[in-house]
C-alpha cells in the first residue's frame, strides 16, 4: 500500500465520523422536540457505514491497475430509529393530545453520549493513523538525503 492510499483511507474515516457526530449532535439538540415541520415528535437518526473503494485516477483505470481494490469507509444512508416515542402525561402542554399525553422523541441522551464518545475515539484513531503516515513519509524523504 502506498502512502497516498493510507492517507485516503484515514481521510474517509474522518469524513464518516464527522457526519456521524453531526447526526448525534442533531439527536441531542432535539431531545425535547415534540413538534417538527413534518408533524409529530423528532425521530432519532442513525448512520449506516459501508466500505467503499478509494477513488482511482484516470491513469490507473487505463492501465488496469489492480491495486485499486483498497477500501475506505463512507455513509451509505441515514436511517430513522423505529423505537416507539415516549408517551408522557402532561395535560397542560400545548402539544398534548385529547387524553393529555405528549409524545417525546425516542432519544436516550445517555446512549447518544456513549455514541458520541465512540465517534470521537474513532475520529482520534484516524487522526493518529494520518499523523503516523505523515511521519513515515517524512522519514522516507530523510533516507534520500
């Protein structure tokens, strides 16, 4: 594997974890949102990752380069959590139904914080791998002196 591929793999991981952190932040920001523009409470979102081939250059495609099977990561889709909403008795709330119940989002703040810590650790691991690749490239250049 060349250094460029190693950097691309780390960069794909950084992008995927950044998107995951954005979704988690959105979930946490809407933990008490009982009304959305679509109607009803906010529904928790989650990301689904998939492996994806690294971008290949036009030259490598023309030459039939078989090393292009290196895989990175990307988000294949964002899914809505199908768990039921929380039903809370609050007859004074303007969002209450005829029986006095309010539907709150299906978000567990503790679960979202654990997911956020996991995403941050993955992001940090990709930064570490990227920095190690940069150091290797620097050492390789020093050999030529």
